[in-house]
């Protein structure tokens, strides 16, 4: 019996590797890891990476860059997301943020968990990236208003016309491209003027140990810092927000799992969260473009990938590969996985583009969910399940809870 909640109609587990024209659909863990680790044979093709002009930016955003430049970027920012650094430097701030938001939620008859998770993840991400600045009258209420306004701007980035990465023109008509440009321009200008530019100014006069200060020291232009900050801001928000909501959904509808989580020490809670996000990966598809021929295998079967082919790693299918682990659609913390595979499998990708924010996402989720369960929440309204094409992932909206006062 499947315990997965985010199920998209039409998604399949078979064939394990399938070619449709120049598109490869990869649902095998063995083959998927080879694709994602083909460092010199493929380039990033997800998140509309191939439609961002190459020559307009001195530095490509870390999410969509490749090769030596990407490796150098990752090595320089990795320290900001290292598990020990995140917990020691930001653990108290993350806990204080969770307590403040839940304390306010407890005073209402009910509250939206997906909204609370949005403000929580944006505030935490803003602190690490450096998207914070002190105003002339800087009070806690003023800072909170700035975070909520920035969250609305980041969310608006995702209000885009639909597209199809398997088509050369994304399946968009000229008016769709014009609409996409309009919807992107307003929030990016507002994000620049109200969030990024003030942060850069303060970091230039008083550097801190955050990503924007690092980029300022490296001599990055304002435009490049803006794009990088938008990348970190949206990535840190969209994935962890949904992760928190889906984990809460499982815990609040599985009494035995919730009791186990509440009674557990940190390592056991981490194992539970890793298993939930393995089963419910937020980003459902990872795309790569083959730049030269190479071969991937699934067991005894080999497949020759040609230059120009598009590879679609279907993460939900890969994470539930029955050849890789038993009973893959159930929640089983500490489940056996093949050697070299992380407990979250490919939820946070693999190879050169493996997400550096995994430790932060798990810590954020654990801090908030631990405090949430202490308040004995009850579900007022279960979430609606939707899908976002930009990240090929699910959305949970309208998830309302009430807390024990």
C-alpha cells in the first residue's frame, strides 16, 4: 500500500529507461545516478536554464552554471551551508523564529501552515544569504513586515505561464513569452530595489559572514548579485516550505509516526524526515542536456545517449525504485539503500548539482515541526495538492491547523 500523498496523474514507474524521440525518461536509480554524475557529458537543462542568455551575465547563477565555474562557485559558498556551521551559527535564530511564529499562530482559532512555513523559510534563508538590512526605525515588527513583503515578491516569481521543457520553444506562443517577461520584471525590480540593493550597501560598509558579503568581496556586480540572491531566495523558500507542509501532513495523520517523532532524539527525528522527503521529493524532475555521446546502464542493459538528447530524471519514480530498496512506497526510517546512496536518495539531486542546502532544510523542518507537535495541533482543513511547472514539483495550499492554547 502506498503512503505517498503527492501523486501526479499519469506518472509511471515503467519502463525504467525510455526514449521518446530525443527525450530520455529515466526512472532507474542506477541509471539516474550515472546521468547526474556525468560531469563532462551533460549540462543543466532544468529551471529553463537553456533559455537564459549566456552572454548577458558575467557569472551564471549557481543553479544553472556548469563546468569549472560551477565547481568554483560551489566550493566558495559550501561553508555557509555546512551542517555544523548552520546549526552553531543559526540554530538559535531559527528556533526563535519558529517560537515567535507559532506563538502568534496559537492566539488564532486556526492558521495556514503553508503561509507560516513560507514566512519561516524566507526569514531563515534571508539571514544566511544576507538579504537583511537595518532600517532607520528597526523594530521586530518592521523586520517582520520586510520579511513578509519579500516573501510575496519571491512567490510572485513563480506566477508564470506554463511551459514544456521538451519543446524547443517551451511550447509558448509569443504572447506567452511577453506575459512571462512582464510577470518576471515587476517582482525582480522590486526585489532589487527593496531587498538586494539595501543589503549590498550595508554589506559594503559593514561586511558580515553571509553569501552577499562574500559576493561583494569577490567583486561581483550588482546585477550578478541580484540574480544569485533571487536563486538562493527562491530555492530556499519553495522546497523547504513544501517539505515542512508535507512532513506535517504525514505526522498529523499517522499517530504512531507522530509519537515516534515526538519521543525521538535528534538523529532519529532526522531519519524520519529524511524518509518522508525521500518518499515526497519536492522537485519531481531533474533535466540534463547531453553535450557528447555517453552510455548509461541499468543492470545488464546499456543505453547510448547521443549529443543533443534531453534527459529527464523522474525523481519520484527513482526514489521509489523497487530494485533499489524494498517496499519503497512506505515510510520506513533507516531503510536499506545501495552503497553510496544517501537516505534522501535523489531528493536533493546528485553529482555536481547536488543541493548544498540539504542540511539547512532538514534542520529548519525539524526545529519547526518539533515545536509544532509540542502544541498538539489538529487539522482543520487538509491541503489542496497542486503542481508547479518551474520546479516540476508539488504545492500544498490551504493547509489549516489549530493549536492547543
